[in-house]
């Protein structure tokens, strides 16, 4: 298996077979009328070989990004040991410092909850 994964990494290829998923529709909780497609939640079952290769790629990319310092400190999403609380604390500290300096502050917030349904 190691030889297969090393070959994929060396050649920069991702086998076509590992890109295919079996999609199984699962009825959403509390939805009884199953005639509509919106009443189902699709579950994708991916090939295990592809999942392992993706994990190897993610680990290598993260290692390079973090060891070379290419990640912005203001990036909080999808980072280990970071959360929305950390982002809120940075904003809070910025506001407190700005108020102490008698500066004008403008904060624009967007409700984008529906934009990330697939995440």
C-alpha cells in the first residue's frame, strides 16, 4: 500500500477509481413526504483508498504551510487549536484598544449561514 501511495504522490495523480462515491439518500428527520427530493439528505460513501490519500496530502500540505509560516495569523477557520471564540476575542481586543485610543470603529457583519450548507 505504501508503494501505491508514494507512487500517487510522486506522479501527482489521484486514481480515477478513488474519485467515485456511492451516494445514498437518507430521509431527513421529521420529513414524512418522501416524494420531494428536498426531503432527503445525500450521504456520500467514498473509497477508503482515496480517503487515505487525501489525508496524506492534507498532512503534507499543512506541514509545509505551517513550517514555512505561510498561514496568516488572522485565519481561524479550518485550523487546529483555533475557533470562532479566538476570532471573536481578536475583534474584542481590537475594539477595546481602538476605544482606548478614541478611534472611530466600524464593524460590518454578514449573516452567511445558508452559504455554507455543504460544509
